[in-house]
């Protein structure tokens, strides 16, 4: 069975998910983590990206602002 494809959270290259869905690994940068941790990281990235979109009256724009 072929490995599943994923997006590396570290370098954004193609990463691979093991057949048993336990490990996500990237050959490009060496990233490796459990599938559970990978999903948590990607969920957080998606939430952060969604938080950075704002409607400006003409449509949605990406605003990369960090509030401390």
C-alpha cells in the first residue's frame, strides 16, 4: 500500500503518513511527529489563518497581525 500524502507543517513540502497512520514524516526537512500531534499542529495553523482574514467592505483580505 502506498503512503498517504500530507503537507509538512515545518517546510510546506510533501510529507508522508505511515500506513498505520501513526507517523507523519517529511524527507525534505526531516520533520517527524506522531499523526495526533501533526493534526493538532495543522488544526492550529488553520485556525490562525482563519483569524487573519477580515472583511473590508470589498471582500475578504488577509491581515497578518499579531496582538500581544
